[in-house]
C-alpha cells in the first residue's frame, strides 16, 4: 500500500502520525510542511519518496527501520529542528548512502532493537 503523493501536505495542524503497518511506501510530498515533532517509520516501509517530509520544521527525531531501502531526494529538506535519525545497529553506511540522507550523516545514531 502506498501513502500517496501530497496525502497530508500542508496540514500544519498535523502534529503526530501513526502509519499503519500495511503501508510500504510514503509518496512524494506526503507529509511536507506538517508540524510533526517526532516520527517512527514502521517496519515494512521500504521507500520514502522525494520531499516526503520536506519543510517539517518542527520535526526533531526520526526512527527508521531496517526495511527502508530507499529514501528519495530531499525527503527531509528544510527540517531545521531535526537533530537525530535513529537507525538499526550496523546500518550507518547503508543509510548514509541513500540520496535523501546525503549530508545528514552527523545526525545518524545507531540503536539496538531488543
């Protein structure tokens, strides 16, 4: 299931989201310019498209699962409050090489999932 392009873009009152486990892809601009503070992408999501969370200037922290294999261009562009991107242990090189995380390697933090 794809969470479609522009699905919630410009929903400034949107402060939190709970993405269903049935979703495998987050479309272009799906949550751009929302007021989300933190984000936990569920296991099963494989793709985060271009600009999916762009201009979410309240977004401080993201948790990415091992299932993510592609993050599109500028997926987190303009997320000026973003300080941490939590990723599974041993995946820094893989996530750092994704287009959408280019120049964000200093924000990647490996964590262990129990």
